[in-house]
């Protein structure tokens, strides 16, 4: 790990997108979508506080955009941004890991359509762009039903590519840094082919996403589908499922409740986490760009899991103890993206510090814990 990476100054960012583009919104507006308690998201609040920020778009510039997995963690943030940009957004989700509460504030808006549907079954919708995010992304979720995970990645992706072919839509696949496996190259460039265990417990996701990339470029070559592929590195932020087993949500929930903070292995394995708003910026930039090869989206600032645990414990002021448990099979020892290509082709790099993102994520999870405590008190 580069020691210099741990000494970056903490600069507060107050917006997303670029000031001269339609992706620009202030953070205080955007955060109302996920930091406002659900019981306050009534019609009066939405029409006064949120809907006025939706941009007016000329009919010729307004797009119909399909987001598969749009009720999930990343998908719902992408939906927020696309809706605020004034487009018509259609969400497809089977709600295996997604939640209607993540997009509750858009239900009933004329630009928004929600369809409960499993993409393993074909569907025909007229759209201009397809953001294909549908797939469980946390290990407990994708290992719960590995056959379904593979089917979603292969059959589901094939169905969405077939739809893109039929309606001549631009297609963006959200792949993953997991296609690099336990990498022997560090940091990981897009040219690295990976080091993946094809029969391990993570293979249903890792190899499923590798197959999805293969399908995507087969459709580009054979059927001339206009495709984009992003490889997403570890991402965190509000709307993560508090029970999804990922390290950031695990640590925060444990620390808020003064429970033992569980570290799998010695804690010296490294990760690089990007805040979800940076990722959404990158997804939209990729969709709009003419570059068609895979591109890494992640934060190159690297740190150990042990450092993350100590940092979160300090932010929260928790009395939790750090407890080490046996390492998980095939858990990568290090993970850090090389984002040179994203900088060159997209003019993109993360702007949110880990500290700012963690503090906002803690605020989100603190509301969940307090609401649970209040519900318990009343019962």
C-alpha cells in the first residue's frame, strides 16, 4: 500500500456532476432523497422539496432509459440522477436484493415507471439506453442461490443485449473488479486477465460477470450492438443493505450498536472504496462516451480493512471491540484500480474523500438503528 495515500487532506465536496453539464446537482438536494425518513416523503414534501429540482428537457433531448436492478443500492442512486436530469426512467427489478423504499419517492411521477420483472425472462420495451445493473453484488446474496446468479449474469444479460439489438438502444454493462479475482497484478489495469478460481464459492459471480462481458462483446461484433462496459470496484454509500454482509455496512452497523466489529483474516488485506456519487458520475460519463472497451471505475486510494475498522470506530465513537475471525475462501488479498483510462477517456476521477462518504453513510445507518430502537421501544 502506498503510505502517501493515507495522508490525503479531507476536502468537503458540495455537488455531484460537472457545473457546466446537466449532471450537476448540489449535494444538499440529492441527499434529501436518501436522508429524509420515509414517513416524511409524502406528496407535499416531494412537490415542494424535490420535484422542483428536476430539469426541463426539450422533447428531442429527452430519453427513455431502462435501468435493470434500479431498486438496488447503486441503481437507485443512478435513477435519482437520471430523473433529476429530466429523462423518462423505467426500472426493472425482481426485488431479490433491491427495495421499493429506495425508489419510493419516484412512484407516481409521470416520468417514472416501475416494473417487477426478472430479466431471465425476455421483455420488450422501447428505450434509447439500457443501464444493466441487475445482479446480486454482495457475497451472501450471490452465494445464496449460485445457479440463479449465473443465470442472471448470462441469460439475463443475453436478454438485455437482445432487447438492445431489437430497439437499437445503447447498452451499458456494469461488470466488476471481481473479474480480476485475487490479482497478481497491482494495481489492476483493464488489460489484466485476472486470477479467478472457476469453481470456488465466489465463482458464480466472478465467472458470471466474465461471461457477461464476453456476451456483450459478442453482441457488439456479431449484431453490431452499441455497448459499453464498466468494471466497478468496491463502492459504498447510503442505501446499502444493512444486512448484505459487505464490510462497510457490517462495520458501521456493528459500531453503532457497540457490537464486536468482525474482521475476517488478519485485517491486512487491502481495498479501495469509492463513494456511490462518484460511481454514478462515471456510469453516466461512460454511457455518453464513444469509448467501447472495458473501463475501471473506482477510487485508487488504498487502505487495509483494519485501518477502515479503526477509522469507523473513531468516527462513531464506538466502544466496539475488533474481533478477528478465519479468512474467507478466495477473498482477494489486495484490490486497487488503475484508473488512467477513465481519466484519459472520460475525464473522470473520484472527487469525494473516503472520510466524507463514510460520515454521510454513518448518518444514513444511524437513522436505521434509531428507527429500529424506537420500534422496539413501542412494541
